[in-house]
């Protein structure tokens, strides 16, 4: 039985999908809703990924590199970890790692961990002495490890978040931003998500889920379980002579060449 939090997330996803299905079709399409699953061609996948990655990265650089509000605060044109997010969110859009919850939550939680670690270690990356100090590599390793654990716990696993956690510990510009790094990360994730919704839903479908993936169908009984059930019928038993034993796939053992034979000891009674 799945844990309660997974059931709650699945129920919330079901309610959200039901709400999206009631929206006008043109709006629901760009939120990833489809009545039937789409099968895009390879050319649509290649072109969509190319256009999406170009447009998404260009949008981030235009907002953070040419806006007075951000340039005056020393915000870089692009947080480097979003280059990896572009590969996932425009190229591998069916991956669970590329969906909205991991994208936004993974970057935000990782950025929070990185800022906290850099403040606790009191890193001063502007000086060459502290760049070579032992505390810097310890802080970076600890930030990446804790970010991994937090993403596991919150079910927001997004591999580029590891770089987001490292940046406050190894980059002097990001370190100087301190807590202002968090709203920058949130806005960057939102811009990537909006551009992915617009571009990926032209000929493809994104996202596959918003909060939690749909539940898997129930597992069918295995070959071994089906034959084991047959062997337990009343009046029958499997004969296993030492000769002529046919091995099955690894993990299933072997089954004798003889068929199910009547158990005269049971039937005579």
C-alpha cells in the first residue's frame, strides 16, 4: 500500500487535472492536458528541443542581463545550473525529473541549502586565501549532499539542483547575493516553466504531471506464479524426474518436461 502522502499527492494531481480539463481547449492544451496521448514525430522532437533550449536560455539572459533592477544588484545573466535544466525541460520532457514540481522545488530547496551552508561557513570568496582554504571544499561537498537528501525527501529530484546548491559555496558573485539568490532562482524556474509550456505543447505534450505521476497499473502475475497456481489444483502434482529438466529464465528455477499428472494417491480416496 502506498504511503499516505503519496495518496494525497495523487488525489491533488487528479483534482488539478480535472480542473484543467474544464478550461477552454486552447488554454488546457498549453497546460499539458490531452484527451488522448500524442505521439510526436522525431522531427517535431528535435526541432522542439532546439527551439525550446534557444528560446528559454535567451529569455533568461534577456531578463537578468538587460534589466536595471537585476544588473544593479550584481545578478548574473544566467545561473549556470539552468543550462542543464534546459536539456531536461526541452529535450527530455517525458522524464519525471523535468516536470514542474522537480524543476521549481529542486532548484529552490537546493539554493536554500547552498545559501545556508555558505553563511554557516562564513565563506569570503573575494579573498584568495579563503578560495584555497579547507572550508570551501567541505562547504561545497556538504551543500551538494544535503541538497540531494532534501530533494529525495520532498520528491523534487532535479539533477541540476546539485549545481544550484554548489554555486553559493564556490562562486563569489552568487555568494555576495546571499538571500537574494532565492527569488532569482524562483524567477528563473518560472521563466523556464512558462517557456516550456508554450514551446513544448505546440506539437508535443508537457508536463506529464504537475504534482505527482499517475499511479502505475496493477502488476500481472508472473509466469512462475501462474504455474505454481496450476500445481496446487486438487488431485494433481508436478513430477520432477532428474532427467529432461528444462531451465527457465534466471530467477524462475526449472520445470520438468513432464506435464501435470494425476495424483492417484489423492484421487483414489
